């Protein structure tokens, strides 16, 4: 195993608790934002957690992975469902790299073109 995820999750929770004491207003705002999904009426919890896992992968956030795997398991997500959600993240990351690669070429063309008189 790459990481003891349960231990890591506990450590993150502890440090977030420290931050809550140091910056309570920031954490109140974050809690309101994070909790807003619980009030959603069109997506169930498992679907929201599968989306969260795909986003966690694209943003490269281990703390998000630990938190949302725990929640996805709680909502009954299977290993196979999680794998399919991750497939979407992989496809979009490759697609995003392709789109942004075209932007690099566009930028190069714009910067290397002779200045207009």
C-alpha cells in the first residue's frame, strides 16, 4: 500500500482541527460550502462522492481522496463504480491536456509572429 490512508485521514482531520482554531471564519465558510451538497435534491450522495473522487484525482488532493473514499464507501459505492468514475477523470485530464496544448501552440504563434505595423 502506498499510504496508510486511515492514519493519513486521521492526521488530516487533526490538522484541520488546528486550522479551525486559528481561522474559524475561514473554516465556517468552507463548512458551509462543503455541506451544501447535502442539501442537493437531484444527485444522491453516492453520485456526489463519485464526482468528488474524480475531481480529487484531477486536483491531486490526497486529503480529498481519503475523505471522499470514506464517504463513498459509506454511501455504498463499489470498487467498480469508483473505477468507472476515475475513468472519467483520466479521460478528462487527457482531454484537458490536449486542449491546453493547443493553447500553448496558439500562444507560441502569437508571440513569435512579427509585430504588426
